[in-house]
C-alpha cells in the first residue's frame, strides 16, 4: 500500500519487492476491494487515511470503518435516552473475536438489543461500562462486517440527561450523529460541539439534515481522534 500511495507502478513495486508483476496485481486487487475502490485513484483518499493514522501495521490497525452512524433518541423529559450505533467495517489484518461499546458509568446503562453480534455481560473498567459484542465467528482479514447495538441510558437520582459524547478512535470515510426528538420529548434547543482532546474546534464543518423531529450531523471527512458532543435542552 505505501508504494501505491507514493505513485509506484505495478512493475516498479514488483522490482522493489523482488516478486513478479502478476503477484503485485493480485495483492492490489485485494487491497482495492477492502477499500471499496475500482482503481488506485478512487481508493487513494481512504488508503492515505488508513496509513496516516496507523502506518503499515501500527497498533489498532486491524480494521477500517466505512461508516459509523450514531442515533440518540431522547425520552422521559431528559431522564432517559436510547443510543443506537451502526458500524460497517472491513478487517484489515489479524483476527477480531470481540468488539466493544462503552459508556461512562455515572448513569445507568442497559443493553437493549444487538444485530449481527451476541452480547456479553458488561464489565467496569476505568470508570466506564463496557459491553462485549461477539460476532458469529471470528473476523479475519478481508471480512466485511456490519453490526448494530442499542443501549438505554437513564439518569441517576435527580440528574437530567442533556448531552451525549461519542469518542472516535478508528479512521472512517463517513460518520453521522443523529438526534431524535419525538413529540412530547420537551426538547426546544439542540446543537453539537466537536473537540480534539480538550480543545474545542469552532470551525469544524458538517453537513446538517433536519426534519421536524430530528437533526443529523454528517461528517464526510472525519478526523481522528475526535470527541463529538450532541446536546439538547
């Protein structure tokens, strides 16, 4: 992949690696399929993004996320919300036996449903509640996999719930964050904030789609790592 991104031809790659051009052709074809591209030009952005954050085989480089969609539905007048996450990924290397969803444990968090994965009992670690999501079989390099997970978050004691944070640690070609506000939810104001570490990014651009009961923020060029905050009042 680094040679392709640098602009080398298949013959040049073959000569550099000491293999025949037909072998390079097979590897290039497999690589382009992983990034959903028909040509190197089409896949250049996604491959560059992957290498930028992970190098060739850095820590966490086992997957590439095509899309990550988060939907938060408010209810019970700021006392509860449901959050659904849908992930579409390709395994780049190694084997993945388990995926995770986590939330800060200051509120009550309960798993509701999962699609494409089996739920393991949650465990606490470093102030967060982790849910293990187990695929039907271990995922190996080249596998394309989609899964969804829904959790209910309920405020403890007299607290109210008026915000949701999503932390991103894997590069993706697209991310979206939707806030659903059913009739009677009591929401009159809403918005978003984006952070890099603790620094707020005031000019971070998103595409916004609105209906009478929802708003969706679409990030077509996501940075990593990033923290995205949905808020409502």
